[in-house]
RNA sequence: GCCCUUGUAGUUCAAUGGAUAGAACAGCUCCGUCCUAAGGAGUAGAUGUAGGUUCGAUUCCUACCGAGGGCACCA
């Protein structure tokens, strides 16, 4: 990593100049013409040293010229110092990029990170919102793994409550089969309609109470069968989406009972009774136990924390990925949890990562259940558009979800389906497929050690060749992964991969790897580096890497 | 009413307080004896409004306008 070397060199130079406390960055310049790294240190130090920024830059420049891997430095603009990597440094990077350790950082080494995501309402058909949470959570889990953390994947399905009661009512009333996922979904929709129209409101509430109490064997059996069917279906869909298995699943039926007890035990210290309900007064007041003494979603979160922290007492970071409408809710609930469990939460991060809403424009999906587009029908629809390739469809879907910052709405037109060209998952997958195809064919070619054509390019002159641009893009992959993990923002990886794929496609159009049955060692190493980087990048996003398309 | 998030090309998204605001789709031009055209090259097009802080603001602050969400027994 040349960047950290440059940072250290700058810090030493600052010390010489008596300006140690200057806050500066070494970053990738927005334009490659400005070099491979740039720093604003002179601009930041100028004020403290009471000198002209360009003079400070010139002074620093002379002290930085011999940084590792740097061929040339340059003072530019208002006082930026630009660094150009040497040919040897790029060659070293290309070699490193083909190794297993590429893109594997250690910024979270030794940390235990819990990522809770997907967490559907069992009985309800899996909708697009569940899919988005699953996609984002999986990528965050993989980013932390790539950064050295010990990651535990957690799923927190809702297996008790009004939703389940509605489903049980529908199963019984309409004599539907709880072991058939389609009939189960239908039962929920019918139950929901009946509840909304108050046709069966009281019956369903009675079922709900009986399920909590376990007092009706027939209803409880329907519930258990439905849960088993629903979970099985969820796990199958996770496999299709490429989610690694969950390490643990916690259920609301467990967290509710626990939460109820913990909240009751903390009345007076953390919670108060108000109008018969047990509440927490934070930024605003939230009800943890309703006036019947039953746990609300809030109390269940308290119970869930107890379950999580008992299973993983040494965790460092606990991440919950859910819809962004719950942002305020979690702010207050985490605050309450910290008061209930000061010892267990001290020094630990409790984070909520909001998922986007998927806003549908006009248009219909071919199969619907109730008024909701199911995850499966969406996947089927996109697979059809992807010429029958589910791996390409999963790539397209995940790319669309992950390409923007989390929590920002995704506008989606089901008629147009998802983009399969340009800035899209298949675009990156296709670049990888091309690289793999080249590597397969290169096995039969003769190897030559001829130097790459860009070697003697005089800096600052002529347009850099496609292969030079490609090498210079490769350098930044580890930084991008580290930043994405630190910010919980997979979209940085998406943006980077698209740029790398574009640079590779330009190279592919401009230059040939195999000429008259021979390949150059340099060029082959470059293709191997690109192949490996694209693969690692897609892997961190949870997007499949196809062999051919 | 209070709180949170958000406003960038016709559209969908980028841009840790920095240099000429990047892509893609749609539009208009080109590229097919050649490693997979789900590709490549070119062209045109954007920071909601008004102030402020700063050497420098899409980014930070204030107000206004627009959009989404939340605010007591749902999850």
C-alpha cells in the first residue's frame, strides 16, 4: 500500500517543518491526470505556518520525492501535491492483485461483528423489501469479513403476533394447506383483508392471544406448520440469492417473553408506567409493554439484545439492517437498551443501517400475491429478461440495490425491468467473463517476456495507454473495500468495479492479449489481476461471478 | 405542530471541504474478416431558491420551497 507510505512521509516532513498537528488527507485525485494520489496538506498547513500554500507545497515536495513507489511529485492548482507511481510500483501491484490476500484488509481484525438482516414476517410472502435487506446485509457482512472481522450472520424472523394470527385464521377458515407456500401466502392475504374489514377482527385477536398462551392445540399446530414452511422457503431463496447461511436465528416468540420480563424488572429505573402501559421517555415516549402487559416491538428488541449478547458476549459491533422508517425507533430503543444493560453495551457499537424503499413506478408484475410483489416473482421476471440466467439476474438485482448509498430510495420500473447493460451488474459480470475467456485461451499460447507498450511513456505526455490506465485503477481496490466497510456503504465498491470494468473493456477493444499464438508476460499478469479483482469485488457484494455468458 | 432523511443532466445514480461536478440509460454520429457487441469511440446535457462560514462549498450553517418517513399501546 503506497498510500500509507506517503502519509507517513508527509507526517515526518511536517514534523521537520514544525507543523505536526495539521489535518490532511492523501486521496485518489478526481482526475487521473493529477496522478495516483494527491494531498491537500500544503493547503491545510499554510494557515498554521503563515505562508503561501504553493510555497509550503514546494517545500514539502522536496522532502517527499523519495517516497516508496513514487516516481514523480508535482505541485499543482492552489497547492496540491500530486504523486505519480512508478512503473515498477504498478507492476508490483499487478502481481499483488492476483494473490489471495488482495483486497483482504485488517482494519477490523480481531473484532466480532454481528449482522442482523433479512428478518421477515413469517407467513407473509417475502416481498421486495425483504430482498433489499437481505442484499444489503449480506454485502455488509462480506465487507467486514474482507476487513478481517469475525462476522456472525443473524436472522430475526417474526413468528408470533398479529401477522401470524391472520395467517392462521386464513388457513383454518379457508381450509388451506400450511405446507404449501403459495396457500400460506394466500391465507395471510385473506386474513389481512378480513381483519381490515373488521369481518374477523375479534376472532383474529382471539387467535393471537391463544397463540401467545399456547392454549389452542389446533391453532398452534397450524402456526408451527406454517412457520416451518415459511422458513424453508426463506432459506431456499437465500441460497438462490447467494446468502451464506445464518449462524443463528432468533425468533420473536423468544425475544417477546424475555423482553417482557426484562422490561418489567426495570420499571422504576429505566421504564415507567403511564396510562397502564410501560413506557420509556426518550426523545419521545415509546411503549414497551402495552396496557395488557404484552410486549411490543420495542420490548422484543430488548429481549433480542439479551439473546444476542448471551450467544455472543464478546461482540464489538452489532448491526441491524431494517427499513429506514425505523430509524427513529432504533435511536430510542438502543438508548433504552444501553440503560438496561450498561455492562453489556459499554464500549460497543449498536448500529442501525436503514434500507431503501423501493418505489414502484407504473406497471405490473406478472405474478402478484395480494398487493405485494414477491421476491420470487421479481427474480423470475428479471431472470427472463436476463435470457434465462438466474446468476445474471441476481447480479442485476443486487447491483441495482447496492449501487446507491443505503437508505436512499430506489426507483424501480418493473416494466423496463432492471438494467442489463451499461452501468449494471451484467456489465461487470461480462467484463469478468471476457477476462476469464482470455485466460483460458492464453493457456495454449506461447509466453513472451516482451515489455508492455506503456513502459516508456514519458510522464505528462501523450495519452496514457489503456493498459496503463487499467493498472492505475487496480491500485485502489484495497482502499475502496476498506472505505466501504468503514462507512457501511457497499456502493463504493459498485462504483469502483464499474470503473474497472470500463477500463478493462476499453483495453480489450484497443489491445490484444494473444497475438499469433503468443502472449506477453506483462499483459497476462494484467488480465489475471483484473480477473481476480473483479471476482473479489463482486464477491464482496454477493454477486455471482459467471464463467461465461 | 415537532423531529429525521432527502433535493445533482430528460431519467437512474456518483463525487472522505478541494483542481475542468463523474458514469449509465434515453437522443444524435461512428466502429462487425480479428481473444464473447450483455462491447468500444465520439457528441449534447445538471448542483431547488436566497443568504452565511471558508483561501476554496454539491458537501458545513440558517431560512424558504419541494419529496419521503417518524412521533403511545402495529411490526
